[in-house]
C-alpha cells in the first residue's frame, strides 16, 4: 500500500532541494518496501562503513590503497617515495588505514611492511577505480561526439 505524506512534509523536502528533477513530483511511500528494508543494515555497520570511506576519502590514503593493491606489500620507506610524503607522514597514514581495518602490517627486522587487509578491501579499491575509469571513458566519448 502506498501512503501519502502531509503537505508540510512535502514543503520540508522541497525546501532542501535546488533541482526539481531530483525530487518526486508527488510525495508517497511504499510501506511494504520500507518494512522489508528496515533493520537490514545496522547503524553500527553504517558507522563502520562511513569511517572506512572517510579514511579512503583522503587522496594520499586512497593512493596508498591503490599502490598496496598493485604492489601487494610495501615497506613504509617505499610507500613514502611513491607518495612523495615524509616517512613520518606516510607511517601516520598507514597507521590510520590499519586502525580502520583497511591495511595490516608486519615487522621484518627494522622494516615495517603493509598490505591491504583482505580481498574485500582489494575489491573495493579495484571496483572504485574501475568505476571511475569507465565513467571517464564515457565522458571522453561524449565529448568527442558533441
């Protein structure tokens, strides 16, 4: 059953938008779908996901994640050279990634090596890059035709 929202709800929603193409012309909701989806993703899971994406939203850390995907395992010193950061800054970024479950480390003598934590993180990095490259290709194709 589809139920409609009040006029006040509609005004509130519309006041926070700038583009009418992004908003339904009528405001209603699907109670069956809403009830089926409620509780499917826990708030704690969403918070963890947000923290992970927040960590990867830093361009240096995202580059590090891509390099760890390509290089499998990298020493802090090698990563510093690849990213153009100091060893201290590089170590800080890698520690943040480790603390959020994106990367893991192992010590070998006096060196510390980092890898991506698991195949889920690897797939996240790869899929994001693949998506971006596909979008870029579509944009380039559109510019040539136009």
